[in-house]
C-alpha cells in the first residue's frame, strides 16, 4: 500500500509516517517500479505499537529499544520491563 493509504489506515499524517521512517522506527519500504513507497501490514502493526507507546508518553529512544525487543526471537518481557522502568 502507498503512504496515503497507510496514513488513512493508521490515522497518522504522512509527515508522521516519514518522521518514524527517518528515525528508524519503521523499516524503509520497498519501492514500486514507479518509485512509490510500498508499505506492508507489518508496517501497520509497527505504527500501531508506536502510537500506543506515544500515547503512554514513552520517548522515541525507548520506543526504538522496545521495537528491538519486540522483534527479537525471545521477546522477553523482562527486557521490555527494563526499558519501561527507565521511563
């Protein structure tokens, strides 16, 4: 899906999505032959997670750490709690 469609599905602005992409919170999307960004359902899940964290006033650097824990194979709650305890 293109960035406009992603914005509609997530309720975020295009600028916010680009901000998260520049900060490394979401993966850079594949590009279509026409050069358009093509986002996946995985991006929607990541943005929803980020939005929930922002609603809890978790700073961007800690969200980045939580995304790493979330993506890890063990997905340790202990590791996530360590990050959250700092906030």
